[in-house]
C-alpha cells in the first residue's frame, strides 16, 4: 500500500517537475523586423554567467548587451537580440551548449567565449559551423594556432601580458626577490610561466594552488612566501583565489605587493581579501581602463546596469558593435560576417580593431595597462605598462 | 623535491601544521565518536561544520561586522567571539541532531544494512552543501578581522601568533574536558556502554536513542567550535569548505584509532603537520594526496590506528 | 543476516506485494515456519510487469525487447513527436548531446552497478576509472600528448579498456580485506589521487590545459564527410547505445552464472560465503575489474566525442552522482541501473536554462540538492530503488523484521 503511494508520489513529482519546466520554457520566437533594416538576427553570448569566476563573464555579457540595446533604440525594438548561453566556464559543458548554439540558424556571430579552457572545447564546433566569434578576453596564446578561421581575439594574448607584468615588477616595484604561483589552470599557469621566464633569477620560489574556487586554505603557500623573503608575489589565476591568498598573507604579516593578471582584475578580489588587505595590489590587463573609454560608454553602462563597467566590458561592447556594423553593411550570413570581420578596421570606445590572418589583434594596437586596488576596493588605473 | 625549502621553513610549517591539526582534531572528534558508537561514517558531519561557519559569520554580520570592519577593542572581541561560538555551536548541534533524526533514525528502525546508512549520509551531505551553495551563489563569504594576528613568540624564524596559540590551546582544553566527560560521568559511561554493545546496554537500562542523540550533539558542538576557529584562521568560508576538511578529519580519526578520543587529537595534530611537510617538499597542490596516502597506508598495515580503537573500553 | 532458507520458498513471498497486508506475518525474531511447497519462479503469478513479462512465450518477449531497442535508437527524433515532443527534449543543451551524455552516464551506472549492486562493494571513486579510460585515449591519440604516438581513436580503445581493467585490479587488491565503510573512503582516496595527479602534472596529464585535437571515431559518409563530426552528436549517441547493449548482454550473462551467484553470496554475507567455499578474493577482484573496464569504456566514448578534455571533468561529485543514480534506480539490477543513470543525466539537462524564482539560479544548479534529497527519501522509503531487484527487496524486508525495538 505504501509502495503504491510512493510510486504515485514519485510519478507525480516527476510530472510536476516537467510540467513546471515546460511552463517556464520560453521558446525564442522570431522577431519582428522593420522592413528596410536587417533585423531578426541574433548574436550569441557564450560564456560563464554563474560559477566562481562569473563576474568576468557577466561584465562581458553586459557590455555586449548594452551595445545591442543602443542598436535597437535606433533600429526598432527587438531588431537584433542577444542570446545567452551559460557555460559556467566549464569545458565539458561547452560542447553540448555550442552544438545547440550552431543549430539556431538565426545566430550569425558569437561574443565570447571569455575563458581559454572553454574556448578550446567550443571553438572547434563554431569553426566547423562557420560561425564567427570575437573573444574579448580569452588570452591563451595557443588558441590562434589551431587554424580556426572564425577565431578573432579582441585583446592581446598572454605573450604580451606576461612580459608587461614582469617588467612592472622589475622596473616599477623594483623587486629583487619575487615569488610566483599559479592555479594550474590553462590561463594561470600559462601566464605565470611567461612571467617566470622573464624574471629569471629574481624568482626565489614557486608554488601551485588548486583551481579557482577549489581551495580556501592557503597556509602552506603563505608560509612559503613569508619564509622566502620575497617582496613581490605574482599569482597567475583568478580573483577568488588571489583574494584569499592576499587576505591570508596579510594575516601572516607579509608586507609585500601582490601582482596579478587580468583574471584578478575585478572588485571580487577586494571582496575576497578585504579592502584593507587588497589596497596596493597590482593587476595587469591587456586592456585600457574602462574609464578611459571614449564617448558616453562609461555613463551609459552605469545607467543601464547600475554598476561601473568591469574588465573587458568596453571590449565586449566594441566586439558586439563590430557585428552590428557588419549587419548594417548587409553581412547577414555567418560566412559574409566572417569575411567582414577578417578585414575590418573598427574604432571603438576601448581600442581600434584590426585582425591578423590568425585572428590575433594587430600588434600595433595592443595595449597593456597596470591597475591598482585602492583603499575602497575599487580598481584604478596606474600606468600603461611598457611593452617589452 | 625541495629539501632545502623544507628545512628552511621547518619551524613555520610545524607551527602552522599544529594549528591546522588542532582544527582537524576538533572536527575529527565528531567522526570518531559517531563511528565508535554506531559504526557509521557520518558523511554529513562536514556539512555540520560548514553551516557552523556560516552561522558565526551571519551572526557577526547581524551585529554589523563584515570583513572590512576595523578590529574592535579587546572586550568587544571577547564578546563577539562568545556570541559567534554560541551561534556556531547551536546551529551545528541542531544540524547534527536533525541529520540523525531525519536520515539515520528511520534506517536504524528498520535495521538497514550499513551500505544504506553510508548512502543516506552522502545524500544528506549533498543536499545540505548544495542548498547552501545555491543560496550563497557559491560565493565565498569573508570573515570580520576580530583577531589581529600578532606574533607572540619568536624562536629563530619560528613565529608563533596569538591566533595559533588560541586554536591549539582551545583544542587541548576541549579534548581534556571531553575526555573527563566520557570517562568520569554517568552519561559518558552510557556512551561507552552503547559503543561496546548497543543491545546489552539497552538491556541494562541505558536509553540508546538518547545516547545516540547525545553523541551526535557532542560531535556537532565540537564541529561548531572548530568552525569558528577555522573562519578566524582562514578568513573566508564557502559552501564546500567542509568537504576537504572532512576527508582530512576522517583520515585523522582513523590514523589515531577510530573511536579513540585521544587518538583523534593525536591523529589530527600529526596529520596537520605531515600535510604541511608534504606541501613544503612537493608543493601545496600535493598535500591532500599526502593525507590519502597516509590513510591507505594505515588501513593496509595497521587498520586499528596508532592508539587503537577503544571507545568501548574503559580507557578512552 | 538472512535466514538460511535462501531461494525456494521465498519465491512465493512476492504475493505480499499484491495484497496490502500479509495475514501470516511472523513475529520479530521468529522464522517463517509454514513454507509453501517449492514453486518454480516462472509459474508464480505476480502482479508486476516483470512477472507478466516472464510469463510470455519467448518470441513475444524477444519481440517486445526489439521494439524497445528500436525506439531507443529513434530517441534523437523525439522532438518531432507532436505535443509532448518539445516538452521532452532539452532546451538549454542540444538534444542529441544530452542523449549522448545520458548514454555514457548509463554506461557508468551499469559498471558501478556491478561493483555496488552485484558485489556489494561501495565504491565512491568510480570517476577514477572513467578518468583512466579517457586519459589513456588522450595520451595515445592527442598531438599534445607527451607520448606523441598519435593513434587513431579505434586503436586506442582496446588499450584504454585494458588499462582501466588493470587499474581496477590495482585498486581492488589493497582493499580486499577492508570493511565496507573503510573501502568506501579508500576508493574515494584513489579517485582523488587520480584527480590531483591529473591537475598537478603539467607535462604528463596536463591538468587544466588538457588535451586537444582528440580524434573522433572513424567512418565517412557517402559524401566523404566524417560520420562522427563535431556538430552532430547523434552518431555518438547511437554508438553509445550499441555499446550499452553489448555491456548489458555481457553483464547479464555474468550475473546469471557462477560469478553472479558468488557476488550475491558475497553481498549478503561475506564471511558465510567464505566459509561455504566461495573464493571471495577472486570474485571481488573480478567485480572491480569488470566495473573498471566498463567505466573505462565510458571514458573512451567521452574522449571520442569531446575533442578536448581536461582535468576539470573528473571531480568527486561525478562519482557521487553516478552512485546516486544506481541507488535511485535500484541497485542490483540492470534495468534499475539504466533508469537511474538516464535520470541523473536527463533531469538536470532538462532543467538547464530555467531559473528558479527564489534565488534566480539556473535550475541546473539545484540538481545536487534534488538528488541528495532524493537519495535520502529513497533510502528511507524505498531502499530497493525505483525498479527493485526482487532479491534486494526481500533482503531488506528480512532485515527490517529482525530489527530490535528502538
């Protein structure tokens, strides 16, 4: 009797779940378009919207969406829509998600993926389907070596960022003893390796941590840093781990400067470390400060999202605008769009964009900046990093 | 293998290891007590610890303290500490009891096989940690800097901070108190009786259900205290912070001799120190592997642990 | 400990399932004295689907199974079914990809079922074998690999399965004498050691950087393009389904042989089995080895489909997810493992893309909460699982009767 009841309850629960899911489903409908504009197309955002490093993805998505909104203001509501795909930054979620992206025939371009790991997994699918992508933040150098004709990178890669960070440590901080660590991620380890090779004998010791979000107790690493006598510490990784390290270093009485890459360039670092501890930490980024973005971008972003533009928001804004300009020029198939981007020369709010044959940003347009965390936990520009 | 690095930081690694080990030991008490009495690995214990960390943080948040607040005066610090400890102890204790009541008691009633208990424990652990994860959006939560670390003693490059002394001292005191409780009180005798033979104890008039609840409660209390020490030391917590620590704590309990309270203390301290040495030698990314290798080695060569299993015997 | 009367008269017990209350319920502690005459299982009328199936003549049974299999192969087209089709297929993820995910989850569930369900060995580190299979393929086939052997996928498959099988033996051997709960922790430890090694050996297993350029299964269509491309996951699903069918046949035969009976004896009471002459060591190792080989096969399929893999896939939660699938579906029987494996993959994927109103989190993130609670409820209310193994249900009933009053 009880078994029957359990069966009924179980079946009802599953049915209710599915019914609820069905009710919540919103199938994307075809958009209404004005007759003399190229409307009804979609540009996708593919990347992390949830997860431990979600901020970086969200900043990009919001920048791109701002561009779409401004376009729709001029050309009719819902002329172009942005379709979001949340990969959670994970490379095993990425392929399935990418496949469903390419089956949607209305999607003619992708802004993203923001992380290098998921790019490795998803970009082959985009390439096979011929959907052009512009990534505003995936900096792993090897991404452009796979021969993906649709790949475009709107920022410098780690081969430029690493030396800039090393140069900052040597010339500005004038540190002679540096400790280098990373989180063994594709991005973090790659960046740290470049920094290590540039710093050479100044590196007194190294260590590795678990991936971002997977470790909270860094006491062994902290101990090593303190014992090594280093006055500067470079961490290749993302803001959560970096923040925790900074907090525990301060608690252990270490007074040196912590330096990070663009993965640490987020107020989340100060949230993790506490404003006091974070103050004075340096991060590099192959991007110019968002506050230096031209035009009304900064205030527009603040108006729409009620928060300051984050890392790469301006680059994403520009990337989306490249697509939108392409649509305006009549490139409404993925093929034509890809050809358009390959030869584009676009001046956006953050930078001017021209892509090489492998999809990299033209080297004369590369900018690397150093930023500092101030006492209130905000990131302020420090100086443009010397190109070495 | 970085021998010179290990040698150079030997002192600091040892002290850090002892402090970490003290937290692990307090945490391990919960495992060892429950296993000693019920022969059950309480997987959900790691979540009992984790909710304790959040309880302390939200309580401090209620008083307006967050990680960016300045350090209050000594009197206020003591006050906040006590409040935080109380909150963590209460929440952890209640969670432990809840888990026992909801997950284990129905299974005990129908004499389920041990596999069922383990699987239910996993289910409970999963449910609790994931729920907290969803509600905190899997973000970390920062801890107010109640204790400004200050070096108290200097021996060469061995710097011992006030926080470390507090943690190690507290663990020793609590262990002593618990030891006295188990060995010299009536309730303690009841626990030992149930550990030795549940049905005979019931026949001799011990209320088995109440003893079991008491054991879970004590484990929860210890976890709550460990939780507060942990957040003060690490400075942050997260929905999955219980998991790795839980594995280490269970390893420590087995290392010392499961069911043996002093074994839990010894195992915890030893494990903390050895893990730090492994981190010093091979790099931090390998330190958990150190814990597992130790565990597997003990289980293969001396399954009863260093001090022997013995909750049921007169000497705890 | 179950009563000595194992098979014969017990077959009549399931009558109790049909009637709400059994009139002659033995009191706790006493054995059922009145035993009806031994009745062959096939003839006993049971009010269950399985009973009904067992009563049909074998051509009908074969026909039904064939229909079922054909329907399974047609699943990628489920979205075309009018009305309910769009509700079944997943929104947030490509449907054939979701089906492929289901197929390798089912494969893993089948493998874990051998270890946990048949032999009763709680293995919390099953993802380790999956990882061994996938990494072996990656090491042999990827251009990033330190071996640089660049095999084709098909050539790497048997090697990977053998390596996984060996790893099962290596795991099994030191754990032979361990008690059930210690075994669980040690298997967990092994899986974590594999994961940390994968994370922390930048040149060998390449951690997060992973292996790219993994080749796909061979075969070209008539127009020259490969069957197993990157964009369409349907051929992968069909391949997975075929592998599942093979594994089912193999495992089923094992279960009905001496090996299966030995596993049953070990599961019910290892010491008694040892005394009765069952070579527990040999059969426990068999269980680990077979479970590991199936897990490795799952890893091989995964590597062939992904094209890129890194260490972030092989987390402990994955082992626990598969375990919960096996337990929920009904451990100890194949249909249960299939159902459980399919559910743990399908339900989260189906819920992906939908936000909950409370915390605005994608429902996909709630999956562990859901499964955690589901495991607890199932173990408390229906420990034999959704599709119970008849034997398991009876074992549990016996144990309940022996419970001392609390």
